[in-house]
C-alpha cells in the first residue's frame, strides 16, 4: 500500500506531536528529575515498561534538553545490564534516526530550537565537509565524549544518506552504550557489596 504525500505528512505530524507530548508528560510527572522516580514509574507499568522506556529514550534523543545519562543509567538499574543495554540501544538508535529525519525534513529551523547558537556555530564548518564530516561523525558516535544527539541533528543538514547514517548508528553506537551499561552495572554491584 502506497501512502499519499498528504497522508505521509499527517503521519509525520502525528508522530512528532506524540513524541512532544510524551516528553512534556514525562517532565510534568517528574520522571526526568531522578532515577528513582523513573524506576518507580517504569516498574509500575509492568509489561509496558520496556516499551515506555524505549519511547522515553527516543524522546530524550530528539529533545536533548532531557539528560540522556539519567535515562541510560536508569535502564541498567531497572532492567539489569543486558536488558538495560538492549532497551537503551533500541531507543537511542530509533531516536537518532528520528532526529536525523526531522532535521532533514524541517531544516535548520527545527535544529535551532534545541541547539544553542554557540554549539551550532562550533560544528557548522563540518557540515559541508562531505566525507570529512562522515568520518568525524562516525568517530564522535563511537566515543562517549561528543554531544551525539546534536550531531545526529547536524547530520540531517548534510548530504549524508539515511542508509549511511543508520549504518554508523547501528555499528558505532552500541559500544558507548555498552561501556555505560557495564560501567554502571559494575558500579552498582560494588556499591551494593559495600552496603
């Protein structure tokens, strides 16, 4: 079944409004203020907990005002190292692709709503670099020190294909998430042993 352009635009708008609504609701429920509150909410959701958590990760990538470290840590404490890694990976990967596509569709206007002018200017010279940006982007996604969410949005302004973007996310992103998941799991175990 082929979706008409008008229907496709409506579906995109509905998806965007759903993500915005989930972000606002999460903020107002106080889920983003502490790991403990997020844990309690996800545990109360039962079988829907993993799906809600993945949606939350998608939201935190698209709206980088939500602390990604908080949700990444929360996954390990709620679900354990293995499932926490998996849910983080799925949510962050989906959110990264969504952020890329939103900026690709809406352009710099969308990006400037979330990225400070200073940060935008800092990375802007990479945008027209072609393969130079692609290599920089892959390395930045691989290392845990770069502002990944912002870089995913900036990539949407380049000529990078969705296929190449997705491949970089799928191949490079798990290593950072794995490092966070294992590091947090080890830290939790050491802390619990000393209590």
